[in-house]
């Protein structure tokens, strides 16, 4: 199967070529022809399945096929998303895939200045990507005109409902023309999602790309049983002795994220926190630093991490387990994306056994227990340590390339490690 056979325009095929994508993912193969045909859609697809391109490509094509009316360009497509990170990423995708088409995309979300967004909307746009609250602010101030919207996408609709956006969504729906195409993407189907789909979609095509947990099957998952009070030392030790380079760590609270970030920094590990109390600029900077390898660890809360798209993230750590088992699946979906392998490590305190049991019930299987590696204290003088003195801390499989010359003193060599009695996670000879 190739993208040509899906009926996409040459400009879009060229953009896909620029990205190096040759084969549609299953959700793309199923969704693109149906969306091009104008059908409403209910799609069950998780992050990592290629769903964004699955709706963005046909959306762009439909807009390019029907040139805008003359006069000011009011948005003809509206994509509603739960978070600002996801909004920025979807807008990026729209711009990437639409780069050879004369279409404009605009993104609006809260937490940043209103007026620059209003100015951009005034200049006219074809595709508007928005979080519900800020969109309603613009509608209230009459800085956006939604009367020309002919395609509506609700992306990660389940998360929008979890975050309490249902009323905002309904208010937005009342501002749209009745005749339009509706696409609803959701990773899970709760009763509320079914209800929303029932009221929103007309004769929808159902696209279900994979079993609910299929995405997580690609991720190598491990549980490390460790008391809450020891988690930080254990994590810091594993990261240092395993020479981990890029790890996303989830904490339950913003406060916890800040504290852990500070402690890791004290241990000599470059870390940054990303959560709802951080300014957009701080988040963007943290994400850029993380992508560029200037920081090793990004500590994030659940909501902040939604929609983060980091290419080939090798490793995700649950510093604390989420209370909602589905969130575990979302979290570890950050790794092992689009065919790459990943590692997920959960540090589980005795008081978190109930959450672990619920997660395993959802997964339909037990998560492997890893042996606790010996804890290495942060080195006051790293130069004094030899490779052999280092214990075997298991490095995660690495998808990226180590920048040359990044070896550190005492970096573990392949085979130098000691065997654990339990199954260790992600062991991989290196050097
Ligand atoms: P998504 O599920 O939309 O978050 O996409 C997951 C990742 O897969 C993104 O980094 C995309 O850039 C990438 N991707 C999307 N479509 C393809 C494709 N057909 N081939 C390879 N990678 C893709």
C-alpha cells in the first residue's frame, strides 16, 4: 500500500516524501479515503498510530479542492484538541503536510497572549487548531468567525471529556454551521464518548485500527518494586550508571515534578519540569532542550505530557503510577512510536499495588518485575571511578544515536555488568 493509492494530491504526496513517509499506517489507510469521500467518522486510534496525518492529509485535500470564497478567509476547518502542546503539534503537522498548498493554518490556545492570536485570525486562515476555552474567548470577542467551518475534528476527544471540556465543546458546536463533516478521534470509548458521537456524527464510518492495547505491545514494560522514599535515589542511580540520555519521567503532581527535577539536578543529572504552572515559553524551552539532548530528563505531569510528540523517545519512567489505568497506556505510548521500540519502567511502592493490579487487568497480563539494581550514590568526583566498579544498571534500548564523544567516566561497557536474579529491563550491550 502506498500513499498514491489513497487518492491524495501530488502536493501532499510531495510533502509526505519530504518527511520520508512511504507507507500509510493502518489508521491512515482506512481513514483517508473515507474522509476524502466526505464521510463523518468515529475513529478509535491512540497517539502513535499516525492518526494526526490520518485526518490532516484528507482535510487539507478537501480544502484545497474547494478554493475559499473571495473576501476575508474565515476558517473552513476547525480542529479541537485538549491541550496547548497537542494544539501546537497538530498545527505543525498541518503546516508540514500542507507546505506545498496555498492554505493557511492558525493555532490558538490559552496561557499565551490573546491579541497576537486575534491579529493572526484577522489576517485570515483556512485551518484553525484550537483548545476549546481560548476558542470560546475569541468567539466571545468576535475575533473569530466560525460560520464558514465545513469540517470539524475533535482530536483526543476522550481527553477533552476527561478534562471537563464537554460544555465548552457544546458551546463551540452551537457556533458552527449545521451542515459540515465531523470527525471524532478518541483513544477510548466511554459512554460519554458514545453519547457525544451519537449527537454529533451523521452515519459515521467506524475506524478502529488496533486493539486498545496493541500500541503498548511494542513497548518493553518493567516494574521495579521500590519504597516511595527510595524512588528518587533509585531513579537517579539508574540514569547515571546506565548513561541514559533521554527519559521522560511522570509524576503525579506539579509539586512532585518540581521536587524531583531539583533533586535530580542535585545529583548531577540535567532535568527540567513541564507542567501546567509553567509558562508556555518555559515549556517550549524545556521541550527544545530535551529534543536537542541538552537535558537528560524531562519530568512531566499527566496533563502536560498529553500530546507531547518526541520522535523515538527511548524510555518512559512512571515515578508514580497513575490512578487511572488508561493513563498508564497513554504515558507509555510516548515511547515505541511508529514502529520504534521503547522501554517503560514503573517504580512501584507497596502502597501502589492496587493501581498496578488495575493496570495489569487492563493490559490483560502481568508486567515483568525487574531486579532492583544496586544504588550508586551520586559521584562527588566522577573521575575516580572505573568502569568495573560500576554496578550493572540496565540501559534502555536506544533508538537515537549517541552524539560522538559523549561517553562519560565510568560508563558501563557491554558485558561488564553483573547478572541479576530477577529479569532486568532493557539490558543491551553497548560500547
Ligand atoms: P500520531 O499518532 O499522529 O501522534 O503520529 C505518531 C508519529 O508517527 C508522528 O511522529 C508522525 O510524524 C509519525 N508518522 C505519521 N505517519 C507516518 C507514516 N506513514 N510513516 C512513518 N511515520 C509516520
